[in-house]
C-alpha cells in the first residue's frame, strides 16, 4: 500500500541489530515487536537514516563522541550508560538519532512524524546515561532549527529528561516540559522550563489532569514551531522501573490529548518512543500501538491507519 502525505508512516531502526547479554534488563525486543505489529496493521515503515557526526557534534562534546565512535568508553562511563559498548550499539545509536531527526523533518512537511525509537533524554553533552547514548531530541531540534526556530519538548516518560533539560538550559528557543515520578530515576534532576514531579502510584485521572492543564497552556504561551513528543509508556502500572499506575486506556488518552492540543493549533508533532519496561513486553507494545492509533486518528481522521487517508487541513 502506498500512503499519501501524512498517512500511517513511521521510521524504524530495526535494520540495525544489537544483541545484549542474556538477562540484560533493557527490553530491546520491544522495538521489533512494535514495528512488526504496526506493519501488520497497515503502517508503512521506513528505515531510520543515520544522523551525521556533524549534527551530533552540535550537541555533544568531541571527546565523548570520539570515545563512543571508537568503542573506547572507560568502565565507569560504560556502567553509567547501562549498555555494553560495541560497534553495533554505535550504529544503532546513530540510526536511532537520525530517525528522530527524520521524524521531525516529516512533521514539518506533513504535520506528523513518527519514530519507533529514540526519546533518549538522559544523554548529556559529555556522557550517556540510563540507556541513552545520544540525545536525539536536542540533536533533532538543533539540526532543523532553520525550519523550526522554536521547539517545545513534551516529555511524558516516567523518568525526568535530565539530559534534555541540561542541554536546553541556555537555549531560549528549546523549551522543555517534563512530567515524571518525583521519587524515580534520575535521583539528581536537572531543571526543565516546567517540571511536574508526581507521586508514586498516581492513576489515570490524576495524571491526565496535570497534562490536560499544562499542554494547551504551554502551546499558547510559547507558540512553538513544532513539538517533539517523548511518549514513554513506563507510566503504566506493572512497569518494572515506573512506580505509576496508569492503564493502557490512560496512555491512549494522554497521547490523544497531546495530539489534539497540537492539532487545534496546527503545530507539527514529532513522536519518539521513549521508555517502557513492563514485565510483559507485549503490554508495552500494545500501549504504544494504541497511543499511535489515537495520534494518527486525531491528525488524519478516523480510518487513516488502514486507509492512508490524506491529512485533514489545519491539523497536526
């Protein structure tokens, strides 16, 4: 099926395989499972392109990039990252970052861009942390600044986007908003433009009330050229690293809310996957699938996932 502009399309870095040690706590399988499920549902998937090292150098320190590229991080840096370093991890990280750049570029042209990876918001200029090698959100915003002079990052992962906040601290045209667990990782948080630290065990109603109050106001106040949406589903009840208690219905409502607020103002929306560590990987996949269906429906009308309907004027 050939999709017209704005149809059910996503970038994926599944062509780059990283084999983690047996028993590693990061659920790498979620990416391929989600891509396969969306493909069965009628989505058109495209390879995430590799980001250039020049684009990475606009955000990350040269010494750090050199250590990553040559697979020569020291033991402490490797532990902080959480992944064993390898050439495959470098290739995957370059593609994962490039996919978010491509998703933002597509959003600027078509209204909506989707990347089935990324959201690596714990990467700082000089280091990676928490399974994040490069900060794809900041790289994308900087790489496309001439087309999107003012970008709002809406980060709804359960973990605060500390790297993103730190990198954007002196950048008035990169606005950061984070809704996260007050007592969760990272335990030393950076300062976003707006942080909402929520208690353990918060449910759908409590969480959605915060997002519903903040997002429309932020869009009206800052009038961004585009939104980068970090759509982590580690807010789900049962997530190993989450501590919140949202349902899949709640995640779907959250994603619909964000897309609807952007659509109402005609603001391009770029989606990055973010975290998700449910004990059952299929629950993580289903939460993302449901949320993405809601986003595409808001931006392009009912039935657009399977029919490839053209985008509705004036939205997303």
